[in-house]
C-alpha cells in the first residue's frame, strides 16, 4: 500500500520555502518524531538548493518536481529536474565535503538516476512505519489451490521458463495483485527474462493446450550461498482449485535437484495451514518461526484465513538436497535440545566443534529490508569484549524504526555463541530457529525481537505438532502469548 503527493515548482528561489513547507506538512501527517522529520526535511532542502543552484544554466527556466511516496515501510522522496547532466559517482568519489554527501547523514538511502532525455532524479529513503487503512494487498494467491495433482486438467502442462513467457508472467502477477505485489521486479518482463537467463531465478509455468500461461512458480537464488527460496507462486483465478499449484511445486523441487542446490526453503504464512501443509507434503522440515515478518499492510481475502491487523508470522521450512548427513557447528547450551531436534528433522547429525581462542576481530553487520520493514543483525565472529560493538549495531537498528529485529549467529564460526545468546537475551531477544546454508554455506541460529506492539502473537495457526511446540516455546520466552 502506498500514497503519493507531488509538487512542481519553477527553478526560482522564491518557491523553495513553499516546497519545504509542503514536505514538512506532508511528513507531519505520519505522526513521526520531530527529530526524524527534521532529518528528512534537511535532506530535501539540500536537494532543492542543489537543483536550484546547479541544475539549470543561468537565466534558463525549468521545473523541479518533488514526489513524496508514503509506504507502509517508510518515506521515499524524489527530486527531479530536466537540467544539465551530472556525474554523481565522480562527485561522491571526490574529496569535496558537505553538499550532497551530507544527505547520507540524514537518511537511510540516497540514490541518483540518470533518465537520459527525461532528465535526472535524486531519491532519498527513510525507514519509518506508516499506518494505512482499507488495504487490499493480497500476497498469497494459492490459498484455495489444495486439490491433488490428479485433478489437474490434462490439457495443462508444467514446464520450465522459455523466452517469450515473460510478458504473460507479468500479466499473471498483475491479474492476481494489480500493482501491489512487493517483489516489483516481476512487473518488468525484460527483467524476468534476463534473471532467468542468468540463473538468478528459475521459473516454471503452467501452460494450457492453446498456449495460455495460467501459473507461475520460481526459485529465487540466495546471494552468497547455494540455496534458493521458493515463491512468486500464482495461478490464474479461472484455474484455481485444480491442483495447478501442487503440480508446479513438484516441478520446482525437481528443478532444484537438477540445479544441484544444497537446499531450498519456503516461508509459509501462519494465518492458515494450507502452505504449511503443502510444504510438509513435499518433504520440507520446519526450522524457524519468524514473528512479525509479514507487514500489516497485507490483507488476505480468503475466508478460511485468520484475519489480523497486526504483522503476521511465517514458518520457514527447508528441503535438504545436498545429501549431507551431518553438520559441524558450535552447539550452544541454551536451546540445545530444540536445536538438536531441528537438525534431526532435517536429517542431520550434529558434530560439535571444539571451541578455540579467537585471534581475529569481531565481525558483525546489519541489514534492513525495505519491503518488510525488518532489520537483521548478522553475527559471524565474536572476539574478546564484543558487547560494545554488538550494542552499537543494535542501536542503529532501533533508530531505523524497524518493527522486527532478527539476529543471526553463525553456528559454524562463532566460538562465543553462548556469550552472544546471553547478551541478546538480556536485550529481549527470544528463540526463532535455525537457518541452514546461510552466507558462505554456514548454519545460523536465529533469534528475534519484536520492536513494536504491532506484532501478532495470538492469531497464529500451526499445522504440525512440532510447529505448535515451537510456538509455545517462543511464547513462553516472550511472556506475552
């Protein structure tokens, strides 16, 4: 869900106060903190004066467009002009100080786009949750497709992507979601084709006898590892309930085996049991329960799904394809029994690594998902007194206003895993699960921290006994279920 405001002014300094006031008043409608409002306004002011002073040659008239887009995850503002070309990378790489470089102190992202004959644009992004009402976003279109494959019409074949399918896939996404689907790349037919040809995604489609594309399912490769997420699953409304989705899932599993992936995983929505059941039926094992992963802008229309106005949970399931029988990890004392059960369910024996003294610097990073408004702390190595560094990264995520924070601790490399867990539990983190074959093919222990009161903890549906036990364990730790 998004809302957009637009203002166009002449390149005349008389109109700059009007534009700044327009931005301020628009931001005030979100109820954001004054400090955040001032930071965004300062960034916009810098961009406006940059356009005013440098975009157009002296005495040349022109226009400056201000586009404000409110999304559930944050605010995106674009300043566009038809002025002289600009070498953004050269400027940012120069020794000059202030100016545009100062903007990155105020916002989470600054991006420059050369639009050729359509001019140029500077875009800033600031993460900040925004409430919308009357949302119509429908991200899961397979809720009613629980028929067995035997009911699939004989006239439908499931096959791999072929050049020429890309436009039909985009139209299929549109027919299911209009323009609300959060993985926006699937609205660009040329990009779908390029990513399939490069191997970054691997699509299968359902095609009728007369050549009509009525279904799509994809493997989305995860950068830095030999695994892929299953998703972007859609079926033409006229063909739902005929087993098309189930047949495509079988095909996507076979495709993953042919690609020699180590594993595939899926995120099953926990407002209904259907996708959980489908994953289990295809040999997936449940490894992590993520609270608050689904933004509350998501609205399911299926009458069998639990309705909630809060951020919903997902259940991660893995299907291991590598043939490995064991994994070497540092097994923490905390959560030992539950972790051993997760590995056993996935078909792994745990080989415990011996702790050794760390001689390198701690390695901690953070990431922010613009789409889901969540943050992720990645702890690959801890050495010596790591508390200050860990707290520093956490406070950055707190300031970004993300509603959920996940902490991934490298179980293959982090010798001080027990100390890391204790620190994070003191900060309020609770158990989430295990992420197999993460970055560099290492396994990660995932913890989670609700950073908002907008997280659904009551209306959560589990299909399996293990899921129910995992949910109860997390609820007991959190103390709010």
